[in-house]
């Protein structure tokens, strides 16, 4: 059991042991269905605290050969899946949280090399006689292992978009990072599954859009993975019934995200409201109004007027297709509103191509932004 190669299941065990745990293990049925297929590259983007890391920890606990998770999954819904035991703790897993390699600005120039160094160091412990390290780095090491040992790998990468959020203006670092991911995944036979999560969808970058091998599941187009991140209305209602909480109040405060036609609740807010038995803003932090103020003050094409309409329970039609999937290439009202959807401040109705403020919690943050100098 390593830190990055075939890690253990402690993180998922902590989630299961928590006072409030909602079973999202059916996600595993989907990932099992795409193993070693043309759909094996999956990228899920959701706002912060929407359950992305818990899902990554769950997949790691399920697939990793470095632990025994049979008891952890006992009674979970995925246990009924026909392929459940076939893949339980039977795979080589490489698990990364990119943010852990970027906790200081100085790491931006070295984090790609550091990621490769740490993974190769752990691979040597098990496959040291199977490969030689050269200038082609980790991808070539994995090719050699696959050729000699006939062993493939499942990649589970959390906070994949961290470099795009930290190095917002540094296109050189961003492109180098995309080149690294492209070399790691595109056309590589050693990849059994590549599962990435982040806040932003994959960056559009001309020729560097070569990560188009990934199927994306975002706040704009969640497809069949809609109910695996956040709480469904049924799950939220069940929790309220179980914990004797007013569901109508909970719905007013935290409902409103529309994903593939389903009402999805912010899990961070729901859990904290139930634990503390108090309805208030939990998901949003002290930086929220400042972030909103920055984007709103751009005021492209009457942006402030559009937000004023939404604060009055209205909607705004937008074109999401021109958004470049970053936090800086913003040239229109549509770009800003699309970014706010990905950040969780707005929700998108795919059927009408309209955005609106999802709930009372988020409306409060827009009003806070107004108090900080924005006039809507």
C-alpha cells in the first residue's frame, strides 16, 4: 500500500463512519461499465464541496489492490451489481490530489516533475526490475510495466484543474500541464480507467484540446452521472425525515440546482444544516462576495441588469458554448454567467438554456455582493 500507488481505504472509511452518509456507490456500476472501453476516460466537474473527493475516495477504496474493502461496501447499493466482486480490490490504482502538489506558488514550476518522481518512486518498490527511467518520464515507465508485467492502471485524479485556478494567467504552465496529461492518457494501452474531477471542465486550448478523449460530465451537461454528486430530492427528504428536520425549509434554502432535469441539493449545506439544526449559508465562505463582486463588476452586455432580474426570481438565456473553461478568458456576459454555473452560484436549465439563482443561500451571497458596492 502506497500513498499514490495502490493506496488504502481510510478516506472512504471516514466518510462511511460519519454521522451523515449518503450511498453514492452506484457510480461504481457506471465506471465498471466503461473499464477498458473507448469511454474509459471520464472527467467530472462540480462546484467545491459537492462530493467530488468523496466519490474519488470511494472509487479508490473499491478498485485498489492496496486494501480490502469488502466490509466497507457491505450493504451498499453497488453490492448488488453483477460485476461488483469481479473488480473489488483487483486493480492497480494511481490516486492523485493535484492540489497537494500546489500548496505554494513556487510549486508551479516543479509540480509536474514532482508528481512523476513520487509515483515512479512507489512503482519501483513493486516493479523495479520492469523499467528504466528516461526523459519520457512516467508515461514511458508505465508503458514498460504494461509490456513486461501485463498490468494496467486505473487513474483517479482529484482537483485536476488546480493549475488553471492557481496559475490563471500563466498559459505556459497550463499548456505544459495539458501536454503532460495528454502524454499520460491519450492512446495509452496501460490505461484501464482515467477518472478526473475538478471545478472546471477541461480547458479549451486550440490544439491543446487534445484531452478530447475524455467524456465530460459538468454542471452544464451532467448526463447520466447527474445524481451521483450532491443530494437528490429523495435523499434530502429521507435525511430530513430521519433527523426530524423541516424539509420545506431545507428545500427553500438549498434546493435549486437542475442537473439533467433532477433537483440536486448542495450536500455541504444540507449536512451542516441537519447537524446544527439551523438554516443559514454553510457552503459559501467569506471569499464568496468578493469573488462574485469581481466577476459582476466586469458588467459585460448588461450583466448587472441580468443578475438583478435573477434576484427577482427571473431567468436569463445564455450561450454556454463559447466559454473557454477557465477563469480569465471572459469576454461576454455569457462567459461570466457560464463560469458562475460551474462555480455553483447559478444553475442551468438545459431544456431552455437559461440560468437562474438556485436557492435562498446563494441569493444571500449575491445580495452581499451588492452591499459591497454593486448596484443591481
